[in-house]
C-alpha cells in the first residue's frame, strides 16, 4: 500500500461516515413544544358538546395526549394512558386525550372501539385541527404534554413510569 492509497481510503471512509450520519433521523420531539413553553389555550368539548371547564377541585397537573384515529402509534398511546389512569386513580393529575381527527364521527366510533373513558376524551372542533396542530407542535408527530395549572409544560412525551413522580 502506498501513502496515496491510505489517504484515499481515509478520505472515502470519512466521506461515507459523514454522509450516513447526516441522514440519521431526528428525534421525534424536535418540532414539539418544550419544557417551559405554554400550551396554547383551546376550547375542548366534552362528549355532550358542552365546553369543558375545570372542576371545583383543579388538579395540580394535566396530562394532555394528542392523537388521531389514523395514527396507530398515537391511538395506542391513548389507550395506554387511559388504562394507566383507570388502574391508578388519583387527583394530582387529570388525563385528557385530545383527538385531531377531521371528522367527529370517526372520533366517536374510535373511542367506542378502543373502549376508552369518553369523559376523558375530547375532539378538536372541525376546522381548528390544522391551526391548533401547528401551534401545539404537532405538525409531523403527535405528543403528550404534562402541564401545570398555569398551562406551562412540565414534561414532553413522558412515560407512565415518569408520571408516577408527579403523583
């Protein structure tokens, strides 16, 4: 081997390494809101179409999970969170699954099929999904936000085991 061959091999290796590392996927939460941001205000409707208002005993935190029937991963996480809060009832955190489905009929059928608590599920009003999705950092992926009473994000995409430290 000559020095020229070694240098060419090193250059080819560095080029290949640089090209492959540049194409690695970015983390899913890159476009999401981050800890310390304020989750944009919104009107959420309950199953009867009434505007939801905080109950007399406002919990210290709210876990807001955004999902859609057409997104299998977010839909599965909605079921995980619903079952988690059924199995671990407490008053420190209130869970809300918010669907960005374009049709309320699809949302209604989905929560029935998934057997989730309809009192914890809301659907964004028709026509507001796109605007709210961009404001809440949901343009490419759905996220889960743990927020405090002022709407400040405390955690982004927490796991059920991470939630237990807030109980």
